[in-house]
């Protein structure tokens, strides 16, 4: 075991504070990574606050990890010391079930191991995330980072990137389609960039009038203010696909009305009960509501390679580790453009 510095919360009301955690010794198929940057996802906050049921404390969040390989196990073939690598939301899965065999480790039938707040088969405890100096991960869950991209701004791709790329890819977004992205935050801004790069006519659907200019800069062809009833009416029945990133439960009926015949709205934000869906909004127009959870390891690598080819990274604001509690406040107050990234050097 190696002791490393980390930042975490001791209970759901507590601020995050510096603490010491243990990382396992490098096993034969493990890669030890010195973490250089870690993104701040809204899911980190949900987990710290036990929004999705009781978390395992202390919670050390962070699943948008970029770093340098500093040690490899004897059987590691995919990475070597000095490589620039990433780790996202997944650090292990059974590798045997039908989901794992279909490159959908996030849906592992025996339970995937999440980067934090997951039972850890290597210790008696639970997993700790990227708000820390080092992490040890099986090579099958480590990603290659394209060398042409700004490393700091790559970190958010490991969660916000794959969570938006995967559904756009799965539902075949391409030129000739009209796509809406609901919510311009960490996920939403990546959704705009990907939908635009895939060639679709892309519309930002936002509650914040003040974000219109940014939305256009990020790839939106048009901006729809969801509180503007007339504007919503003008777009009624016109979207082939809507990606909904709103982080809380909300009435989805106004968005369903925007879908064209055979249109789909994919939920990635609100992992909680949603208020009643009016059956008419689905039946009339053969519409679908769907959901999506991050993406498998193979698809995450495809997303990173796509970003390398298309020069796509996240728009970020760098912070020191000690500013994390303030950053959480700002995310909750809808005041981040569009992802905080922690400079992990500030923890040493
Ligand atoms: P974020 O940066 O806080 O962005 C969320 C955006 O949603 C806000 O910027 C805001 O955009 C809009 N919004 C916020 N509150 C709203 C409300 N009450 N009604 C309508 N719109 C609202 O969050 P994020 O990091 O992008 O994460 C979004 C959600 O996805 C979180 O719940 C997170 O846990 C979840 N998530 C899911 C997955 C997955 O695999 N499915 C992966 C990662 C994260 P406007 O100002 O433009 O309206
Ligand atoms: Zn996340």
C-alpha cells in the first residue's frame, strides 16, 4: 500500500478537506498513474451529498482523470512509464458477462466498479477517485490521450465527453438531422461540440438567455430559450433527437413536444424519478424517451480519438484543490464555463 494525499468529504453535509488515502501496490496487470488534472463533474457533487442514496464515506470524488504512467505491473502490455493516459468513471468490471463482451462495461451484469464510491475488491473498503495524487487501475480501464490536445482540457472528456458522445453516436446523429441539447453545463457544452462535429443542425435549448452567445461559439446553429413559450411553439415537432442533460427532476413534456415523428429524447442528467409523462406526447408521433450511461471503454477510446481528429476539448476554468468547495457552490449556482479542472500539482 502507498499513502497519497487526497481531498474528500466525511459526510453528506461536510466540506471537502485534505486527507490521506491508501492505494494498492501495483498488481501484474495494473498501471500506476500520477494524476496531473481532474475535472469536476456534477455527479461528484451528487455523490458527496448522497443525492442518489447513501454514499460510502469518506467520498473522494473525481472521474475525469488525466495523468502520467509512473509504474506498470509485469504483465502490462498496453502502457509504459511516461505515457499520457486517462481514467474515466469505470475502473473494473467482470470482463465475462454479455455486457462486458459487447464493450458495454458500464452495464456489467455482475456490477461495474466505479472510480469512486464503489465496493473495492482489492481492499475491504470502497474506491477513491481522482481528487488525489495517484491512482492504480487495471490496464483494461486506462485510455490513451491524443498528443495534439491540451491535456488540461482533455480531462472532462473522460466523463462529460463520453456521456454526450455515446448517445449521439448510438442514435446515429449526422448531417441532415436536427438535434437539441438541453442544459448548457459541463455535459451540454460537449454535446454541442459533438453534434456540430457530426454534421447535425444543432440547437441549444437553455433556461439561460445569457448563454446564447457562448452556445453559438460552441457549435449551436440556433438557441431556444425554454422559458419562451412562443419560441418553443415555433420549434414544435421539429427535432430528430434531443439530448437532455438537466441535473434535476423536471417536467419533460415541453421537450417531448419538440420532437418530430419517430424522434427520441435521451436523458443523461436526472437520475431520479421524473414527473408524469403525458402518454399523448409519446403516442402521437411514435416518439421515444431513452437514457444513456457514460459509455464503454472501447467507445471512450473512440471518442478520444474523434476529439484528436476534430481538435475537440472542453472549455475549462482551472482551480487549485483548495478551491473545490467554492467550485461546488458555483456549479450548483449554474456559474461555470463550462467545466472546472483541478490542477493536482496544488495538492502536493
Ligand atoms: P452542470 O454543469 O451543472 O450543467 C447542468 C445544466 O443544466 C446547467 O448549466 C443548466 O443549463 C441546466 N439546468 C440546471 N438546473 C436546471 C433546472 N432546474 N431546470 C432546467 N435546467 C437546468 O452539470 P453536468 O456536469 O453537465 O451534469 C449534468 C447531469 O448529468 C448531472 O445530474 C450529472 O450527475 C449527470 N451525469 C450523468 C452521466 C451519465 O452517464 N448519464 C454522466 C455524467 C453526469 P442552462 O443554464 O443552459 O439551462
Ligand atoms: Zn461525471
